[in-house]
């Protein structure tokens, strides 16, 4: 059962530089072909058992422990509240066909996100000393085939880790503030400049990056509160510009669509608008007492945003006629402000606030995804030269610039592994039970877990269902199932790459892959995969533990093995 209270006290352990309890009688437990190591971090969390093929636990976070309650709330809020709530309501209304179903869908988005949040929390309770969110949880839920899921997720995370669409939106609204229409290259130039500013604000100092996120998050929160309160004033009949604020609510379900494509597409947009409730799980190892702290504050952020989302939609429906919302090319918030305050100055003020909201989203995503990329096989694990994840920050900056410059500033795509994660949670529970490990400090309700599986299965299947107007009748400028087909293509590419890397090349090269633990500095720990010649495998396995650390009592020169002429 999912418990929102009752976090257990951690046991006291002594940890080595790589986070293993050196005083324990045995730090490795085997279950079939799997080997689990006892791990302890320095963030006041419970110790955990993790499968040995995963990246080693860092005893002390090299990024520090600056993520407190406010930072967690603002990290999640800033990622959730981008530009979606200002533009998406119009397309959600078009997809559902009615005001009533649209509001129900926005409320449903809260429950979908809450159930998914429970999945993330249970994983965090199992692995409370690892940042990186999905990459860690997939790695531990599916340790076999070895490295397959980390490789697959690493490819999609690194390759698709650009934020070009939000950078373009930021540039568009900055030009709206100025009241001018940019050329395509002017738009790209401002987008690059805006994203570079976001990059520079987070790359030099970890704590100051949280301060920036917190400050912008507060402004975004106040903006949404202002929209919600203004909407209630309009609904009360106190704005003479809106003569009939209850018109859209009298027959709220009139026009509800019966097709599968429209409502599914609307649900997708709502799910993406809530995306960000999980952002704090990317910084788990930077949070003291992470399970309890994230549980409380991530829930506050999600509940706050969901209430404001529903109130913002009510505000739009109170001020703008339904038909105008569905047919206008303007974003819903712009129509709302024009109806309530008139055009000109108010519209420009709104454009500035939406631009700031988009900028805050860029900062929050940079902070969260940098930890995720760092955890992908612990790539770029070093925090030099600034004590920040400079490598992942730079990768995101470079890929975003490439995506801004290369393709037209238009549609992009997203993919999710939440369905696989939710199924994998049952596998983690099963293996922990066989190991005799006690219950975690947080356990999701089974109904929440099953609900998450069903919803995500639906969202995986329904994109293949064609719109009523045919293959080109969707709301994108290309084939309606391009998102789904691209996702399948990426998975197939990853599977082929994995098969060649792990099986084909070693067979012809007469070697096997083994992992080796590497200490990069006082706190930074990673591992690397090395090629060990077949005739040296026994010697390697006898002198290294399951994590890849060289055994002191039986140490030999590893370089002799790896540089053998027969390699």
C-alpha cells in the first residue's frame, strides 16, 4: 500500500570511498545471475541494495546538498509550468469538443501524474542515493540483458536532450513583447541567445542555479495565481468587457467528440503539460532525507499546479466564447487578456510573463536533465572545473543549438519510458522479496501502479489510431503517427547497436566486456567498460569484485590484462 507517512530511520553504517559498507560481513548478495551490492550514500537516506552492473553510488554528492524543500517545489513547478497552460487549452478544447470534458481531462491529468509520482517515489525509496531518475530506475529494474536498458535510455536521453522548441517559444514571445515580426534567422538567433543565457546561469555554480530556478519559479507561480484570481473575478460578473461569463458553462458537455483520436491527442497534451512533477528525482542524491523531503514537496508542487491549471482553464472559458477559443490561432491566454483588459499593453505584459515562464522551463530542464545525462553510465561524471555537471550542460547546449539551427522551427517529439518503469517496479519488488530485504520506506498503492500501467499502455497504443480526416488529418504538419514511428525506430536502432556492441564485436575481437570502478576525485565515482581478452577473463574475475573494484587482498596490475598484445 502507498503510505504518505511512516518513513523509517536509516541504520548507521561505515562507508568507503565508493559507498560500500566495508564493515559488513559481505557487501554482495547473489540471486541467480544477478549480484546485488549494499550501498550507502551521504544524504541521510536508508542504505540500499542495487544490482552491481549499475553505476557505483557516490558516498558524498560531488554536487553538494543544495536541493532543499523550496528548490524541489520550484524545480518541479518550473518544469511543469512552461508555456503549455497558456497555449494548450485551445487544442485540448478542440480535441474533446466540450468545455465539460476538457475540464475533466485537466483534473484527470492530476490523478495520472499523482499515480506516476508514487511510482517514482517507490523507486527513490529503493535507490535513495542515486540521482538521474529514469536512467537509474530502468537500470535497476531491468539489469538483464546487461546494459541494454541503460544503453537504450542513454541514447534517447542524450540524442533527444535538446530544448529547441522551448527556446524558440521564448524567442517568439520576446518578439511579441517588442511588437515585431522576426525573420526565421532572427528568431533562431534570439533563441540561441536565450538558451545560452540559461546555460551560463547554471554552469558555474550549483547553488546559484537553484537560486535562479527558485526566483523564476516564484514569478511563474504568481503569474498563474493572477490569471486564476482574474478568472474568478470575471466569472463573478465583475468585468463589463465580458457580458456573459457563464455562457460556456450552461451546457458544458455540448459538442463532446466520440472519436478516439481527438480526446487521446488532448490527453497527450495535458500529460505533457504536467510533465515536470518528476524533475526532483533527477537530484535525489543532492537532497537530505530524500524520500520524505521529495514526497512532501513534490506533492505540494503537483497539487498547487493542478489547482491553478483548472482555475486557469475556468478563467479562459469565462472570458472567451468557446467557438473563438477553438478557431483562433492565438494562444488561449492572449485571448483571455484581450477580452478582460483590451489589447496593446496588457497583451505585451502577458507575452513577457510567458517568455519568462519559457525561460524558467529551460533552466529547470537544464538542471534536471544534466543529472540524468551524467548518470547515463556515469558519462561526464567529473564535476570539474566549476563543481557542476559541466559536460552534460554543454551537451544539452550544443544539441539545442544544433536543433535550433538545422531544422525549421516547428514540430518536435518526445518519448517516455514510464510504462516500462511501472512494470519494472513489480520486478524490483519480487527480487527484493527473494533477497529477504525488508519493505522500502515508501510503497505505492497497487491501484496507483496498475492505473499508471493502463494509462501509459493506452497512450502507447492510441497514437496509431488514425484521425477521422485520414492520415494527414492530425494537428501536426506531418503524418499523424510520426511520433510513435520515430519512437519505435529509435528503440530498434538501440537494440541493433546493443547487439553489435555486446555480442558481435566481442565475438570477432576475442574479448568480453567487463566493468571497472574508477574514482575521479574525492567524491566523483564512475565505472567504465573495458575489453578483457578471453584468456584473461578468469584472472580478471578473480581480482575484481562485482562492481569492478580491484580486490586489495589479491591485487594485480589491471593494465597488464587490458593491454595484452592479444587484445
